[in-house]
């Protein structure tokens, strides 16, 4: 059986009937990539409770533990090779910090250091934000895949 590509997996996961949010300017978004099909499968390994991870600490690709990072409302997760493909989820308010042992126990391949673990809630669609343009304009080639925490206002004015 042929293994599905990341594009196929994202297309299958996209819920065209998801609730549409139109007012998101005051909301905080974690914006991060999905590296490959294995990363996608790790995120959605439990359909009842998908998780998204972001590096923590002082290493490359990590986000500092700011109030914005701690209180983000939504996650935009996109295909690292095609940022026209993305999913948007409301986040549950709690999140965790896992070390590399807990990450490895969860099936994550080659973890290093600590990670923020965000619990994805329901998938949503957003009106009025050009997310793919924001991602294109915000991420330069050297920083491909680096996560961000931004407001809906920043996405709207930039994209």
C-alpha cells in the first residue's frame, strides 16, 4: 500500500464545513509547520486529542515562553513545502511542556530538548485573513519552518 503524502493527508483532514470565524484581530495564533507525513501522523495519532509541538528553550526554532505563547487561542499549521496548504485549530487553554523522553515515549522521532505541547480543539475556517500570503511574506528561506506567535491583526495587516 502506497504511503500518503503530506499534501494528501492535509487535504483529507481539511474540514470544509468547520465553523467560520470572522473576528480574529484580537486573537493570538501559533503559526508552525508540519514537516512531513510522519510529523502529521504524530500530531493526529489520537483522533480524539491531536497535539501540536513547538520547540522550547534557547535553541534554533524555539519560541520563548512569553505571555502570548502561553495564551495563544489558535494554531495555524501548514505544509512546510506548500504553505497554501494549512489547517487552523482552536487551542484548548492548557498546554504542557514535555522533555525529550516524554516526546520519544509518544512516538516522536529524534526529539531533542523540551517542547511546548498544545492541545488542538476543533478545526475552524477563518474569514478575512490571507494566511498563505502572511506565511509567504513572513518566513524567509533561512527560517523556513520556524514557528511564530502573532496576533490576527498582524496577519491581517501583513497579509
